[in-house]
């Protein structure tokens, strides 16, 4: 199985990249290695380099460009038995979170946009499969375990 991941050089992305590279052929895309998801040109490069990937982990957040990347991957992979995992946040369902700061309101709305786009695309009832994974507290071990379960379930469904 081949996979791609954005935001692979720090935090959860680094943990996932390092851990998944033991069992998957994984490609990482971050600003540190020349891929900025806010650039349409860079998003096209990521898509091109993931043409042979079965799984894409949409982790990097940059305004609404995580949603742009989801939509672009879905269109490119339409009809193919592939998996897109969006990393979202539990703040989506927290009605009071972020009300005291505009940057938090903006972040929350961007994650709502990501999940709404996922929901709309999933209504097409076709591949690629889209899964949203919400993180809350920083617990990389638990996040890896949960994401690994999503990936293993997908791998089993392909057999």
C-alpha cells in the first residue's frame, strides 16, 4: 500500500509518517520540503505525486486549503477504491469553543467546512472513501492507534 500525508514533519504528522512508514510506502508533503497547500500549484504537485497512492492523510491545516485539497483529491480519485482521511477537530461540535477569539472562530469554521465537504462528497456513494478523524487532546499514541485501525479496515476491504 502506498500513502501520502501532508504536514509530516511536526507533531502528529511526524509521528504518523514515522509509524506508518514501517508498513506502508509513504510520501510526505510539508512546507519544509517544498509543498504549501495554500498554493494551487503545490496542491497539483501533491496530487501528481500521489497518483499511485491508495491512501491520503489530509492533515495540514491552512485556512480553507485543507478543504480545497480534499475536493481536488476526490475529483482526481473519483471512482477509484482509495481512501482519504481528513484530520479534523472535536471543536466542531463544541458550541462555546472559540467564542472569545476570532482566530479560534475562524479555525472552527474551517474544520466545519472540511467536514461539510466530506459529508457532501460521501453522499455520492462512490469511491474514494472519505473518513474524518477528529483529534482533541494531544495523544499521539491514541491517534496513531485509531488512524491505523481506519487504514487496516480499508486494506482488508480491498482484499
